[in-house]
């Protein structure tokens, strides 16, 4: 089975082709960072318009790179939500239309399920069941993953996600957009312990997150002080250390609570190398294993949508002629894939 996938949930336009035997054959990505930089954040209308311009050329390039033509495709997977509704509709309309024109099924993919299944693209995929730490600009969740579509949220953020805490702190420091990666880079030059910012909700049991107070703490710390490179680096280090410790402790609690010994970390913030090091050390101390997608598949991409779509199409799932797009879509509402189908991920060819 070979699947074309389209991703357009926010500010990345992407197309990919995945074959269950030959692995990932094509992976095209266009980032809209330069489009939104002048505004300091994503402008939904501009994002939608740019997807209209970029998606079809990306699909053409993916088809040329993969070879075999459209006759080799068995289905089209497109991101249907959650995300910016206008941006989602551009990819959904294109994906559903191409599937109709080619006479093949289309499947609407949950964006977060794509992130959860991204590590299955690796030569050594994680086993089921496992605990997943999904950490990105819009989401910070701990999820028990029993199989494809079998998800139970263990802990969620009550306000800002970890990625938002990175981005908002970066904005306070005057760092260029996108601020999260810039703040992580700056933190490498900071001195640990100069700023001791709060570790939200670590002083109580449970697996919930809250990062809004971290931004407020940074505001108080820098108020009335002249920002210079040393101060900025120390603040960045303090923020990063607070976020990483919070995520690490909560992930350890989730493993203990579920009795599982496998942790999967995905989403844009999972590209942070300091976070990876902390989680690896904590897991090793417990005798657990940690799995990640490769760096290029941590942020939004179509390869992860292709993986989720292929597994669902292979299990017989597909949509009707309606174009599906949902700004909000609880991941626990997804239909599970039959155990027999979801146990064959390891048979997929290595990319």
C-alpha cells in the first residue's frame, strides 16, 4: 500500500508519500516562518493563503520524487484537525479532491495522532503499549497509548503549553520569531541556578501541567532591569530548566502510575536536546526506554500524517465525499484500529 499525505494544520505546508514496503519515498516541506515573522506570530488568513499557493506544487514534487505515478497510490491522507480551520480546509479540500479524481479512498487524520505515531517511521519503532509525552507549541499532554486509536489522556495542560511558555518568554526577551528555538539556543550559554523559576504543579500529586505562571515569573524577574546578553542567557537557562524538570518529573510519574516501561516523546518541543538528555537519564534510572522521532519529524510534517493515514487505510478506514476539517477534535474520540492491524507497524519498510 502506498499513501500520499498532506499537512496544512498551521504554518507548514507539507506533502509526503509512504509505502508500507519501501518506507518513506518522498517528504516535501515548506515553512511559512518568513511570512509571519513581521507579525511575531502566525496570522491565520496569511497561513491559509500561503497553503493555497504551496500545497499543489509540493504534491507534484513528492510524486516526482517517489516515482510510480498516481496509479501506484492506494489512498490519500490529509490533516483534518485540530488546527487553524482555514489552513485545515485548504489541505482537506485538496486531499479529498485528488482522491476523488484518482478514484482512491481518502482518510481524515488527527494531527496529534500523527505526532504520536511519528516514531513508527524509525527503523526501531516503539512497542505498544507505552506512555507518550506530546509536547508542542499548542499541546502538553501525557497519554497512555495502547495501540493505534487507543488513547487515554493521563494529564493535560490547564493553560499554556510548554511550547507557548518558550515562545512567550522569548518574546519578553525580544528574541526573533519563532522564539522557542531561539530561547533554547540562548539557554546553552546561560548559567544554571542564577534564576530559579517555579516548577508548576510539582508540589502536588497528579499529571496536570500549568505553564502560564512561568511567563509571569519571568516578567517580574526582568522588570526594571536592562537586558543584556548575559542576563538574557541566564533567564533563558532558568526557563528551560524549569520546563524540562517539570516535564521530566511528570513523565516519570506517568510511567510509575501506568506500570509501563516505554516512553515516547513527540511534538515540536521534543526536538530540544536538553529535554531529550534529561528524559533519557530519568528513564535509564528507572530501567525504561525512550523513543523519539528524528528531529525533522518532531515539528509539523506530512510523513507523520502518512504513517497515521496508512495504518488507518490498511485497516479499512476511509471517509465519504465530505471534506472534513475540525478546529477542535478530542483525540480520545478516535476510533481504535483493530489490534491485528496495529500490531504490524514493524513490518513497514525503513525510510
